[in-house]
C-alpha cells in the first residue's frame, strides 16, 4: 500500500484539498500513523504529474489558497487495479514491541523486562478501551468500526503474545534462557 493509493481512495468520495485529505486519513485510520501535511502535498503533486488527479479549483478560507483535487479516469483505473491485487501476508512479522522485548532481555535484567511487559500490557489495554468505544458507538460510521475492529484484533494478538512472553520470562525453562 502506498500513500498515493490511500489519497486516491479518499478522493474517490469527492473533490478535496490536502488539508481535508490529511484530516480524512487521520479520522478514518485512527490506528495508523497520522499523515504529515508535507507527505499529503508531495503525494498530490506526484499523482498530479502522473495524471491520476487534477486540480479543479482553488479555495481561500481564512488562510492560504488551497488547491482542490479530483481523481481522473486514469486515477480511478489505477485505484481499481490496486484494489484488485491480493495483499500478501507479511513474511516477517517483527514489530517494535517484539524487538524491544528481545533487546530488554538481552540488555537489562529479567525484572526490567517483566516491568516493561506489564507497563506495555497496560498501555495496550488503554488503547483497546478507546477502540471499543468507537466500535460500540452507534454513531460511528462503518469504516471507523471496521478500522477499530482491525486495531482491536491486532492489539488482542499483542496482548496474548505479551501474556505468553510474561509467562516465559517469569518462569524460563532450561533451554529458554535469555
């Protein structure tokens, strides 16, 4: 997935300028890293050069001029091609959490690794509460509920892994010493 595909998808709902696209991305994908404004505008420029979006208006509302973009027919075709591709499952699933736990076991004491896992577990539970509120709110749009479901599934998998890791770290077997 590229930022370009996401921008094309967001623009497929209607004409927008970069500021609105950034806000739409961050609202629709709350579990994803927020887009930087510079990234949005650089992506729009690239898509424009490729003929996938076109500038259709310039608006001024309490600030600088804002160029409004729309998806071209070529952009709709590129988006559809991308949507038709199957996403391959990740070959490598290491993420910052598992890497940090491994380094904690190598570089610190067993007690510090356990403390980190417990604090991280609490942070995950807090985040899960946030997404659960989104999920059960009848006013939440379907795309936000689906995004919350996805985030909750990943957070739940992380929690199960942390529980297993805590169990292994607190009672390591002979062959599983750090």
